C-alpha cells in the first residue's frame, strides 16, 4: 500500500497526539504506587469502559480472530466476544464488589488474603509468564505483521517501533496515562472498524450479496465434532477462559480496581461489554469478506484482515487507518506492560524482596520492570512467524489453557466455600497446568475447550476433597475499605439487561 505525504502526516500526527495527550493528563500521576499503578483510584466509567475495549481489541483480534473467521470457524469465532460480554456483567455484580471492598492492587494479592503467600506468588509468576511470553509477544507480532503486510515495513523493525511508542507513555504515567491513551485509541479503533466494514460491504457487492455468498459461514453455533469451536465446548469449556479473562485477568480488571466507586466500576465494565457486541461486525465480518474476495491468494488465514485493508482503504484515509491499527496495538501493549509491572512490583518485589520499600522506589521499580518486559516481548515476537504455531489465536488459546482453569477454580471455590484450607489453593494452582499438559499430550485431537473443562473439573474436585479431609478452622478474614461506596446503581442493572437483550437478538439472528 502506497502512502502519500498526507497519509504519513495523519499517521504521525495521530500517534504523536495520543502520546503527548496521555503524558500531559498523567503528569502528576506517579507520586505513589496507588497513583502509578491504579491511577489514584479515580477512574470514571467512560474511561474504564473504553480502556477495557482498547486493551482487549488489538491486532491479536484483527489478525487472529479475523483469521479464524476467514478460516473454518466463520462468524462463530465471535462467540468469544459475546460470551465475554456476559462474563463482564457477571464480573460486575459477583467479582468486582469483593475486589473493591478488599482494596487490592492485583489479583494475586487477593489470593494471599484468601489462601496464603504461596498462592499469591504462584499466580504472580503465572501472570507474568503469560503476559510477557504469550500476550505481549503475540500482540507485538500481529501488529508488526499487519504493518509488514500492508505497508511493507520490516517485521522485526515494526516490533520494536510499536513497543517503543507504547513504552514512552506507559513508563512515564502508569495506568492513568494508559487509560487516557486508551480513551482516544479505543474511539479511533471503533471508527476504523466501522469504516472497514462499510468499505468491505461495497467491495463484495453489498449486504445482500455478502449474506448470500457466505450463508454457511454466518452461524454462531457449530457442530459437536467441529475441531476448533464445537457447541459442546461453547457450553462447557468457553466459560473458563472467559471468566478468567474478564474477571481475574490483571490487565482487564486493573481498570475496574481503579474505579472511584463500585457504581463507576460496574458501569465501566458493562459499557465495555456492550461495545464488545460490535466486534463480530467490525472484525469477523471483514475477515469473512477477505476470504470471499481473496481466499485463493491468502498465504494463511491470519493475512485476511491486513489484505482487505491493503486493497480497499482509499488514499487519504490510509494514514488514519494505520494510526487506528497502530493505536490498537500500542494500547494493548501498554496495558499488558503496565499490568505485568504492577504484578511484579506489588506481588513479588514489595512482598518478598523489599517489604518496606518507599513509594518512590516502588514506582521506579515498576518503570524498570516495564522496560525489561518490553525488551523480552520484542525479542520473542519475531519467532511467532514459525508456521508450527498454527496462527496466533491458537497459540494464545493453548497457552491460556495451562493457567486459566486452575486460577478460576481457586477463585470460584474460595468464593463459594469459606472453609477451604490454604493449601488447597496452592495445590490446585500446581495441579491444573500438569493436568492440562497431560491432556494436551495424550488427547491432542480433542478440542482445547474440552480439555479446559476437564482441567477445571479436576481442580475443583481436588479442592473439594482437601476441604472435606482438612477444612480450615475459621474462614479467612479479608480486609475492608470502609471509605469505598459499595452501592449498586439501578442504571447498572438496566445497562446489564440491555447487554443481555443485545446478545439474545444476535444469537436469534445468526443461530
């Protein structure tokens, strides 16, 4: 794709504005750990919602999810976002009140209060490994692949370019800078997705022509023997990564933990859930369009969305579209880096290496950790071009299988069974990765969602047996933030009902 001087100016101006604006808004936000890692616990619902959307939607979705839409999954890959919308509503009313009442910084911190320090340390290590080796690396790679495919930029150079821009404002202002950048980039991302969908419909001959040609791809429910997303997996296994991702995943939940009140946190995550309903239209539809238009020329399904952009975006808008895509990548990278540095600093460094560390040192350690994790992700990302990974979305899903079932089991069982002993949480966190690894080795032909469901069930069963044999003498006492307004607003309930109604309509149309 050829870029005019106007396109280049639009791209540079948009990215530059986001960086400068976010740094300005966070100019006084790094004095304490609470300021740097949780934006002073002062975020309102629009910032929370758009920041969650921007953190979640990246070229990981534009490349990986659109790729599965172009491949053998079709519209059904949108189940991830629709069930995610259900997940955030459940999180808003079940998980979030517990977390805000306790006043925690991180998800691992909650496990120390509920179980013990070993549970906290294990989850912290798992979280950092997943963020650095998997999610940060895949987002960097998918973003670089998009720039390479569309604009011919070198793959490795694009990785470092994206990472460097994200690092500038993340290191400077922490979560506050990330949230303000997300506000702008999330809005740009949604507008860019809308533009791509509209131009895509024009390219395939209109809405009616698209639906007629792709009738077999436009179903949310797939047969039970489907190798990637069977309906049985949707019912049994998909809820495990969804509830983990929406409710226990630091880089998503951290925004809600920074809310001014429960009301603001609930409205924010429900707002994000409503926006997620647009993803099948803005990401999956274009992937299917690319398969219709260029299916015979795509070297892999992951090339679908970038190829569509290269072919349909007119001159004059290419720079803005490039900025929207780059902004999506940068937002996600910034969020992951900030969350990984938060977990490292608060759950490992402050807890074990330097318990009495002053606030300035904690902020400095968070900034240093951000840079180290970025370098590690940039070094790993180019290796994901190896075909053996079978697409980045598959790579992410398989790795998540090692950690999400055990972590979800530990939280859910801890919520439901007050007398669960401390050692049961540690045992489940150690057992689950071993079980999933064994299933992956011995049952590789079984859909990974089914393997997740089995792993989750085994972890719960193990915790139940341990509790029956040696229950805790007294329930664990969690801290309480008396100053936090914990009232649930009627508007939040109405918003949740509207999200559920939207999901119901979508399934009714595309069953």
